[in-house]
C-alpha cells in the first residue's frame, strides 16, 4: 500500500484528493477501491469518470461494442427506457455469473447496486444541491434464466430495469 506523507509542518498538511487501492486475486480477478474528497467531484461525476476510464481501458477508442450492445437492448425493449447504466450493470452481472462455477443452475443469484434518484423524488431536489441521493437496488433471478444463450442477457436487463423503475 502506498503511504503518503501528509505532514509538511505544524500548520500545513497535504492531503491527497483521491486514493486508489488495487487488489489482485490470482486467477480470480481484480478489485479497485477508491476514496476521494467531494471537492474533487460529487458521486455522479466520479461515477461518470469511472465508467469512462473503464471503457477506455477495455476498448480504447473503440466504443462501438458498448453502443452496439445498448442499441441491441433498445431494439428489443422498444419504447421502454434503456440507459447505459442498465446495460453496464447487466453486462457485469452476466459476466460475473459466467466466470463463476455454478453447481446449481436453479440457484437464486443476486445483484446489488445503487441508483441516483435525485430526479425521482416527489419533492424535486434543487439544481444547486451538492451531494448524493441514492437508493439501493436488490435484484435476483435464477442462474439458469440468466445463463440462457439467447435470452439470458435480456432477462437480466428487464430485471435490473424493474429494480430501477421502482424509484422512477
């Protein structure tokens, strides 16, 4: 772990605005941990930065993959609201399941995420509000449903869409 010397003098201290910790799990994956001061960004802005960074890291400047995936979902869902966030959550959920060895295909699997609900409240939050307004969403489905070759991804999209819709 990186140690940052923050003490300059008795009256001045230097504190980093953001810190990242990366943990490697051999043959199992990677975990990124972040902490930051809200003078750097609010939760929504930092989340947007992380999505962009991850996309560039994975695809470089070729964003066609994520756009083609979102358009595929939009074509299937028709007029129902489809966001990049929904598609990203779905992709993560299905990839995690495919990466795991599931002994029981009928097992109930869960996906937990937060959603920004600033625009979803009956009493609107002013545009000058600086802070977070999030809700936790808990979604579940049968592993066998989500692992279907043709329809599993779309079942997961619908499931996540329904969880988000409870806040809209």
